C-alpha cells in the first residue's frame, strides 16, 4: 500500500481548516490533493483529535499483529490435524 505524504497530524489539521470554513475545492487546491482523497480523509479522520489518531494507529498495528498470530495458530492446528489423521 502506498504511504501517504501527509502524516495523521497534518491530515487532521487540513480537515480542521475545512471545518473552520474553507471550501473543499480551495482546500484541495491549496494542499494538492483530490476531492476523493479529501472525502476519504473525512470518513476516516472526521471529528478526531491528534491523540485519537495516534491511538487509532496503535490499535491498527496491534490488530495486525494479532491477526498474524491467529493465522499462524490456525496453520499449526490444521497441520497437527493432518498429521493426526495420517497416523490413525
């Protein structure tokens, strides 16, 4: 996945400019982003503070680690089941 050129803090700052009254078209032109990007940011970060975004990022990282652990455990279980099925 392509990494954003804006940090979470910068995105929230841009969205706060929009909330302060700057129009969407001017905002996109000022920061060099598309309308679709602006819409995606609003759906993900709308109403958040910087601390909330940091917590969200930490939770996403932790969730990724847990999903990886679960997948590894499921592979181990299926391997053990195969081995037990062959022995009997």
